[in-house]
């Protein structure tokens, strides 16, 4: 069974099918979107289950010639680096689609773009051919442009075009890097595994140039300082479901790209770049959390906290050890779950109050115990509370990086404190203290979370707890590949 | 027996979840489940204690299961039990049990009763996990979890802004210390290659860890203890933590969680003694904390806050003892203090429950109304002050002896603090229970608490009276909790009897003076306060520590605002959008260039071509002979050129 192709093309097929449905049949469209993403989730769940945890080798490989003249293949496969993120992509898309059932504007197009986006993202994570990777990478761009630009907030056009142009700018450099790799390989190839085998032989100078070109594309996606300014804007303007995907998955494409391609293909340049990389990681952590502290808008605060959390990923990567890489890959997953549910939770309150101004609330804890409980749990997970998912990944990132960069790690630990400060301050202002009578007009029934919202958020909350208590749920898949990868880097 | 230790934290964790989810249907809204599990824990701990005393246990005991692996390492879940663990287990389970019983009365009718018991169980679970963990990773996790429970319980009445604020303050202040703990933990890992406590201790013991590295790691870890155990200068959170319900103060902020820092230092004592610098840091932090906190208690009018300052001060004693090499002394005090301080907090809670105020200026003469509360509070006070033969006398005496053996200066801090302690406790006792009612309305309303509250008071009072004497008989405690290792410094020879005698006399005199002043001559303290207003104000402001940390918060807030402005107005608006602007301008320039230069050039080419075409058209006559002429001419020219070059 071509499992990976099914995972990638079920959403794409779903998108096409939606095109064929009259736009007035909203229920059918929603049902189809739900079905497509659910089927994709089931396949991904099966992938998770059938994945062989004992090997570092690529699994579920499919390879067919696509453009033989240029030695371009349709080649897909997963290993420990990608399998968890594939499952996360399917899950977050599914819950976002469920959550987005409250979209009323141009429903048909919305779900068309959404499924197209899902297919593109999944394609990125399973591609083993760099050209195919690039095609999928660009495929995510257009749906995202429309999803922000049409269904977004007040500044949606500006946010969408900024996101689009910025990312495109980065990916053009990435394309240059890809072509440079292609023309410097013998025989010319886009095959990632083959490039890994050959790449180490390139001269340092060439490696550096290629690394920087690829890095520009990846760093904008992560986003690494100073290429992050598109993120708060896009995250805030995007509708809730799309923010979840942006933070949960799109950012990970940058981290994934670096781990999948830049590091193993260009080991000399990687070593050369590390002193800069660790500095950028620390800046992401400290700067991201400090700027988040200045936010008055709930969603913007969560958005900036993503910059901080991606800094932990980069910190783990800078370790260049199995511990740090495990942490970085796990952090991709946990951040997706935690920040994804935070965006959903922010969406819940915004749908009711039509504001995200932190100062506008107060004392909601009395009236909304379930909502408050979920928010507190996810906030605690985000600031790295043990027993919840964020702790293990962040701790491994710190632990890994400490060996090589003890002083940088000591400084980045401050980021934890700042994160705790701004999140707890937010909790205090929004949920604690006396109830703000301004919201008394909302009846209890309107206040409480409905089934659609709970169905979207609860799976993420449960997984946050499961991974926190039983990290092997993810780490067992990741670890063999990581150990192999670190071995490759140190050859 | 020992192989079932792991059940203790697990059971409590499970019960915390069960109460939250199903408490509605359980007897007592789930309180019964919490109490049953705590009672189970206490019985199990007691059995272990008895068996250990009889020599029936092989200690230390260690067992673990793999949890997850990362790279070449493996994280485990496991238990490590030695005498220290058992002593701590008894403290935690006993106080937890009594506090949960007491809370039945104290929290009756609270709308979030169920949640309260769930939090208490979660706290107990985390604290037990911390106590029995066989590795520092899980220790650290439980360390953080107790902090969160503390946050949740301090802010339990979160509608009150001061409670919400206090919870946050406690969390962030302790988190500040935890940064040190985290970095210390990481460096300890790279010193030893493991998180396992037994291995760390073994490696420290055989001298595998270089003293400098051990000292650095120990001091960094100690920063965590400074936060958790409210040592100077991070002690600011504990007084405010009194916003939580009184039983919570008794359990978390007197007996157990705040003692976790002391427990941590004791747990890793083999690492600490590798470095004199680390030991001195611990000792002097303890000494300074003991003194400053006691002095702040002198001017405080909030009954619970007086006890909070007292707790800080006593925790300072414990640190002082550990740093001075008095391992057993510090932990002995941890044990006795847990009982009498929990007692004092619960008794204070009983008072507050009756008069609905924390302010001692609104109390007075309550001994008539609340005899059981009064007697138990009095016994707790005698124990804390160190009047022989109450519990605190034995343990404090050990600490002072250890301090004197290490350094007379440390001893001086300890002795002065002991005098201050006796004084402020006498003051609190008199202001609350003696004299005349200051607020008749509150006084008339006051009543003794129900048996479910006074019962735990009586039990704790009994422990406060006898635990010091009983545990020092036949060296029971010292046999259970001791440390065999070489201290990094020489201890001086001292006369233990003299220390004890002096400590007893100081306690009696100082307490007598305090009682006399506040009972018979209340004008004198008021006069002194007026005369030394500056000092009183300094103590009230907690030596400016709060202001100092608020300043740090303000500075970070400004920094964050500046950075955000930089991000928004420069990085995004100029550096990024500026690019776009430049690109656009450049493209306009290009367009102008296109229109006026390139296009013109193209047009010009066209014109030139057209013109050339018109010219050449003249040659196109259509007559064959003309063309032939051109051909002949061309051929002749080529031929001539060929000959010329040929």
C-alpha cells in the first residue's frame, strides 16, 4: 500500500472534490473536508503504528521517475525525523478543520485551500527528492496567502502579502541552494539521501554559500531573528484554524529543513555556522520572550512566544548531540500541540468577546472553570511545567546544548523566567481577580465551550499530558534516527 | 515494605485526578479519598520508621524502571530510600493527613471545596515524589510541581486580587531561583554523567567530581533552594503567600515545600562538602536569612505573616546548620519545626476562622473564647522559642552547637535570632490571646473551632511537646539521619552543655521580656516604635527587598517595551518594509528607465531601421541587370581581396 502517497494525496483529492460541490451545500463541504482530513489522520495514525522504531533507515519508501531528463523523481519516505511531524500535521489539520466549522464566509473556498495546504505540508515532510520538496514547499504558500488574505482580520491583505513575499523571497534563495547542490553532485541528483552521501565532499567555501542560501529560506520559516517580523502579523491576522497551522506546522518546516538537509548535507558549513547559530538561538529565546511580555493582545503574545519556543529548538540543534537533537525534534511536536491549543483557546474567547485585549477581561475563572482549566494547563505546558509535554523537550534542548555552550544555555534559561512572567501575568489579568461585569451580559450558555471547540482542543490537551508523562510516545520513534544522524555529522 | 514505597506518590497522584473528576460523587466531595490516602501513607511511613529503628531494613534501598532514553542516556523513574527519606516521609504524610482533616472544618462550605482537596492531593503527591525520587531529573520535576501547587493554593481564593498577585509572585520568585537549579542540574549532569542520586553521591564520595565543579554546581543548585525555602534575598514571596488558606500555609509554607530546599541540600550533601565555598554559602545565607526574617517579624501585625517570617527564619537555621556541618542538627530541626510550625499555623487559622481577621490589633483576650486553640498555640510557641523541654529546644540547641563549632560569628547570628524569636512570639501570643479585646464585635463573635479542627491541633501539640525529647533519646533521630563523610573544614571543640544552658536562659528571658512588655507595659513598644520610626519602617519594608525586585520587574518591562518598539518600528517597519519600499521605488525607477531609456532605445532602433529601410529600398529597383551588376561588383571586390591577401 503506498501509504505516504495516500496520506499526501487524500487531502489533495478532497480539495478537488470540494471544488465539484455547489457552494451552497455548506454541510456537504464541511463533511467532505472533515472526512478527507480524518481519513488522512487515520492513515497517519496507522503510519505511526506501523513505523519500525528499531531502525534509523527510511521507511515506506516510494520512488518513481518523474522528470527523468533531470533525474527528478517522485520519491517519498519517512524516518524518525519526519514520522511524528507527519502525524502532528494530520492531527492539527483535523482539529483546525473541526474548529473552522464556524467559518461562514466563502466556505467552499476556505476548505479547498485548507486541504490543499495540508497536502502541501505533508508533502514537504515526506519528500526525499529535493525538487519535489521544493514543489510542495511552494505549494503551501498559495493556500496560506488566500487563507490569511480572505478570512483574516482587519489587516489581512497586508499580512497576507507580507507573508507571501517574505517567504517567497526566502524560498528563491533556497532554490538557488538546491540548484547549486544539484549541479555540484555527480551524477546530478536531487535525491536527498544521495546528497547526504555526497555533500560532505564539497569544499568549505561552496558549502558555506549553499548553507547560507538554504538557511535564508529555512530561517524565515522558523522564524529566526531577524527574519521573524512576518510572524506576529500573520498569526494575529489569520483566522484561528489557520493560526494553528501556521504556528503548529509551517514554522516546523524551517527546523525540519535544516535538520533534514542543511546539517547532514553540509557538515563543514554547519560546523562553521554554529557559533552564529547559537547566538541566534539565544536571541530568539530572550528577545522573543521579552517582546511577548510587552504584548497587550492575547494572540500576539502567543505568537511572539512561538519565536521564543523556536529558539529552544535551535538551542537543541546547536548542541550537535543526540540529546539536543532529540530535544529539538520533540520540541517541534510539543510546541505544535501546545501553541496550537493556545491559539484555539484564544479563538474561543475571541469568538465570544470580540476582543483579545488582555486588559479587557478579568475574573473569568469564576464563570468559565473548564476553559480556565484548559488555558492554565496549556500555559503551564508552554512555560515548561514538568508532567506536561513542553518540559521534556525544553529540558533536553537545554541539557544537550549545555555541553558545548554552557554560558549561552545559562543565559537562555532566563527565557523560561520571562515566559513564566508574561503568561502568569496574563492568567492573573484575564482569569483571576474579581469578575469583570462587562461580560455579565454573556449568558452562561454562550460562555461555555461548545462541542466543536472541545472536540478541537481536548485531543491536543490530552496529548500534551500523555507526552509529558510518557515521552517515549514520541522519543522512541525519534531516537534511532537522531543517533544515526549525529553519527553522520561526526563522521 | 520498601518495595512498595513507590505506591505513595502514585496513589496521591491518582487520587488528585479522581477527586477532580469524580469528587462530586465521593463521600465528603472527595475529601474522604484524600484523607484515606494520606492516612495510608502515614501508616506506611511509620511502619518503615519502626522497622528501620529495629534494624529490619537494609538502607539505602534503590529501585527504578526505565522511563525514556535520550541518546546514550536513560531517564528512570525510581525510589531511593535512606534514613533521611523516611524521616521526611513521616513529616510529609503526618502533616498532610492532619491538615486535610483540619480542612474539613476550615474549608467547609467553600464553593471550590472539591478542587481544594484535589490540589492538596496533587501537592502531597509531588512532595512525596520529590522525597523518594532516585534521580535528580524527577526530583526537579516534582520540585517544579510543588511550586505549581503552591501557586494554585496561594491563589485559591483568586477573586481576591491580593491572593492572585501573591500566587504569581511566589511562582515567579521561586522560578528565579530555579534558573540556578536548572543550570546547576545541567552542570552536575556533565560532572557525573548521570541523574541517579546514588551514583552522584558515590562519585562525589570517591572524589571523581573536581571540587571546583562540585562547588559551582552546588551553589547553583542552592539558588533553587534559596527560592524554594525562601532564603535571603528571595524570601519576599513567603509573607505574601499567607493569602492562601491557613491549612495550606501550614502544609506547604511551613512544614513541607519550603523545607524542600533544605532537603535538597541534605540529599546532595556529599557534593556540598566537596567545596568549602559552597558550604559557607549555605551557612551564611542561612544565618543572614534567620536574622533578617526574625527582625521583620518584630514589627509585623498580621498574625500569619509573623509566623511566615518565623518560618523563613527557622529555615535559615536549618541551612545554617547544614552549611556549618551539622547535618543531623539541621534535619532534626526540619522535623520538629514541621510539627510546631504546622501547629502554629493551624492554630492561627483557627483564630482567623473565628474572628475573620489576620490583624493582631483586632484580637486580644481570645484565650477565654478559644481555650484549646490557646493552649495548643502556647505549646507551639514554647516549642518554637526553644524553652526546655519542648521540641524546638533540642533541635535548636544542636544547631547552635554546630554553628559555634564552625564559627563564632555564625553562632552570634544564631543566638541573636533565638532571642528575637522568643520576643516576637511572646508578642504575638500576648497580642492575640491575652490582654483585653481590641475589637469587641469580633471578640463577641469569636468561638472555639469544631473538633475536626481542634483534634489535629491537639495531636500536633503533642508532637511539638515530645518529639524533640523522644527523638533525641538514645540518639534515635541521629541513628536514622546521619552523614558519614569528611567535612572540608576543621570543627572547633565546644562545650555542648554551655550552649544548651545559654540557649535555654536566652529563650526564657527574652520571652519573658516580650510577654511583660506587651502585657504589662504596652506603651513601651509603641513608644519605641515611634522613636525608631526609621528602623521600624525599614523592617516593614522588608529591608527594601520587595522594592528591589519590583525595580527589576519594572526595568524588564521597560526593556520589553523598548524591544517591542524596536521590533515593530525599526526591524519590521524600516528594515523589512523598508526593503519592500526600496524595491518598489527601484521598480518605479526601472519603469521610468524602461519607458524613457529602453523603450526609447527600442523605438530608436525601429526608427533607424525604418530609415535604413527607406534608404535601401532605393536599391530595390526590380531590374535584373541592376542586381547582376551588384553581384558582379561584389564578386570582383571579393576576388580582389582574395588576391591581395593570397
